[in-house]
C-alpha cells in the first residue's frame, strides 16, 4: 500500500479532465434531480471534512466520523453536479484556443468592417451634386484603424528641458564645472525658460497653467484637410448649462457659420487640432 502512494500522488497532481463519455455516464448515475452545490454548501462541506480530519478518533468505533461521512455522502450528488457543470464549461475552451492565424483573420475581418463603414460615410457625403464635408469622426477612426493615431505633442517646457539636458551632457571640457562654462550657462538658461513655460514635473518648482477644457473665444483651431474653426463666443444651454462655441468654420474652401458642442471639443482633441492664433483669424 505504501509503495502505491507516490504513484497516486503523482496522478493526482496532473489534472486530467473528464471525457465527454465519462461526463455523460456520471450525469446519468447521479440523476437529473441533483442541482449544483452552492458556494455556502461547499464551505459547510469543507468544515465537515475538517471536523472528520481533526477530531480525536479514539480506539473504538468512531460514530462521530460515521455520522459526518454519512451526511456528506447523502449530499455528494450536489458536489458532483457542480463538478460536471464546471468540467463541461472547461471543455468549451480547453483545446479550442484560436491559433495566431485565426486571431489575425478575425482581426482583419474587424478592420475590414471598420473600413467598410468609413467608405460608406465618405460615399454618403460625396454623393450629392455639392458634396458635403466628410464627417470628422471618419478621420479619427481611419487613423486608429491604420495605427496612425497622432501622439501628444511635447510641451514647450518639455522641449526646453530636453535641450538643456543635451547642452549639459558634454563632459569632455576641462572647465571642472565652473560657473563660466558656456554650455552650463546655456543649460541653466534653458531650464529657467522651461520653468517659466510650465510645471517642472521632476521638481515641482512652478505651477502649470490650466489646460483649456473647451474652445476659447478669440482662438482659431486648425486641423487636417484645411479645417479651421474661429471661435467668436461661447453660449450655454438655458437648462443644463452645456456649452456651445459659436463661430465660423472653414472647410472645402469656404467659410460657414458653425456651432460646436462639448462632445465636439473632445473629438477635436482626438483629432489633435490645435490653436493656431490668438487673433481670431487664421488667414
């Protein structure tokens, strides 16, 4: 008996899912009336197992263990039904993982569907005698589908600080780091300008200017394909206070009155449209 224990332990350590035939046979044996054991019942069963394992068994007949094991045995069908349900759910995935080629095919089908929607939107705008502007979301989605979403432009402070690091990185001179070193003076001035331009994120020496959260009057925003939007004023909805920017949009070679709402502001940020001038006229 002792010689068999290592083999039993090794087999127990290697998980072997039930076959479809074994699941069907076991399901028939326990009957259809058995429902899956709920979580609280499994916890109660665990406590019962512990009681059987840890109490003083003594030397005589163990009625305590007999009662507990009898109680568990009468309810083991619930545990087995839960086991069968878990095995059946596991069988849906084990060995059914998609290959890399299948995943790529699925991804290509998704991208093809996205491009079909984009093409339909373009055709819908261009089918008239006087074509309408292509919806701006088309550009955003097309960039995302092609992996060419524009990245955030570095701030002026970040550019100045990077330039300062470059100027201060030459250790070949023999000045010993004295204050008269031209490179160090240039780097110090660049860092001073960076501090003035915005927050020093590494040292927290200055307070950053708050980024605008909506279109600003007196600014003209520019984007792809000659898109411009000159903001003249901001109005708010009388009930919910939602903001609307009023101004003029330049697209397809002509200016036209336009109103953009807060949802449009978020879209322009995704498009990476930027403020081109403070004078209100982009030219």
